[in-house]
C-alpha cells in the first residue's frame, strides 16, 4: 500500500490530550502528534539533544506561549515555531482551549 490513513480522534491519548500518530501511521522518520490543551495547561519542559529531533509546533486554534531556551514565544492561531533539537522547550496554554499539531524529525540519516 502506498499510504496509511488514520483518524486522529481514534488514537488513544498518552496523557492530557496528547495523541502520538507516528506508530498508527507507521512512520519511520517523522513524528506527528495532536495536542488538545485545556485552559492553563503547561507541558513538560524537555529537549531532544539526545535523539537529534527538531520540532515544529503549529498552533491551529487558541493562544499559547512556547518557552524556548528561556525566551517566551507567543503564538496565535495559524502561527508556527521551529525548535532545534538541543533547545529546551515547554508549552504554556492560554486562557482558552488550544489545538496544536506537533511535528518532529531527526536530521540524521
């Protein structure tokens, strides 16, 4: 088969509205996740220095702040931010529900 299709709403959340789609889509090098964040939700601070994965966070709906290396990057619906693997990042959701598409890929072959 040349493609894989999945309804993201059918994927069981791993916690607090985060649904990883990499395995259900059978991806080899690309990670895609959907995040439905409640008002005031804060994610875990982390980086991907160990696995070399850069990420792009696309805010589909709502308003949120992503702290990258201590700098607050405010996002409104339709905006995106790219974060290099070694940078720490943490999502802080605003006062309304928000929806993100989170994409990650390793630069290594």
